[in-house]
């Protein structure tokens, strides 16, 4: 009887070990909103406290950069609103190049934490329940995962947190996920960092900052174009496969 009970308890403990990463992320996000953290991740808060924060950055350059990256990791890992604010703040405090690189680093680390949490908690269990349709999607995605990942990162058509989660369910290898995330988010990140570098002048003039002034239609078009370029290898492979199939049929 005790042996049977021992075997019954094991799956329960295994289930908890599988789900605790997502449970931790959900608890962190809940605590963030409960404590009013969303009020701090705003341009108004940045406007009010910019002088004190600039003084801290000047007094503690290394520590302030580490704190910024750590904060960015938490924002992305817990899927909190404010990623754009964080990126623009990076350009404001650390300049276009420095702020952009710090933002890319923090976003990549945070996205990877969320990716690993989803793969641990959902991964194979969801695939087994989803059946052959998701299995076919995984097979197709796996053949060209680098191209697909770059396209997803470059084209700003989907929420960032969804692009962080979906590859975990589609079986993307961690190495490809890291490389495509780090380099794929660079163009958009540096656009926001460039806007942040000029944010001081906006504040000094008493003007209202608008996100629409950053991601203009021209900039969106450029990012979409880069995303489509990332898919060219996939299109060529499909075209080549169709041509070979036609020759064999002839």
C-alpha cells in the first residue's frame, strides 16, 4: 500500500516541479501590479525623476548599467508592460550605442528566461495534447527555425511576449533562439534608443513624448522589409523543392 502511495505521489511532485517556473512568473507579475509598479514604468515617472536618476548614473556608472540590465530582464521575463519605456530610457541615460546594447542584452536574457520557463512547464506536455497538427508545425518550423525566428523578431506584428513563448512550443533550439533574439531585436531597439537619446530636449521644452513619433510608417516598413529578407532562404528552398519535384514528375 505504501509503495503504491509512493508511486502516486511522485507524479504530483514532478508536476509541481514542471509548473513552478510559470507559477513564479505569474506571481511576480501579480505583485508588480499590486504594488503599483506600472506607475514607475512610464515617461511621466522618467520626466519627474530624470535629474536624480542621471545623477545616480554619473556617480555609479558600472552599477547603474548592471541595475538597468537586471531591471530589463525582469520586465521581459515577467512580461510586464514597459519594454519600450525601458529601451528609450536606456538611450536617455547611456546614449544610443551604450543604451541600445544594454537593452538588447537585458531583453535577450529576459526573453530566454521566459522561453526556458515555458519549455519546462508547457513544452512536451502541450505538444502531446495538441496532437499531430502542432507536431507538423514543429517539423516545418524546425527546418528553417533561424529564418523564422529572425522574421518574428524583426517584424513588429506580434506582441513581444508571444514571440518569446511560441518558439518554446515549436521546439526551437536554445542556441538559435538566443542568436535570433539578440541580433533580431537590434534594429528596433536602436531606433528606440536613438529616440531616447533626444528625450532630454523634449523634456526641457515641456513637450509631450509620443511613441508614434518613434515607430513611423517608414520605420515600420523598413523593419518589415528586413523581416521579409530573413524569409528569402525559406522561399528559395520551397521554390527549389517545387522545381525538383516538377522535374521528377516530368
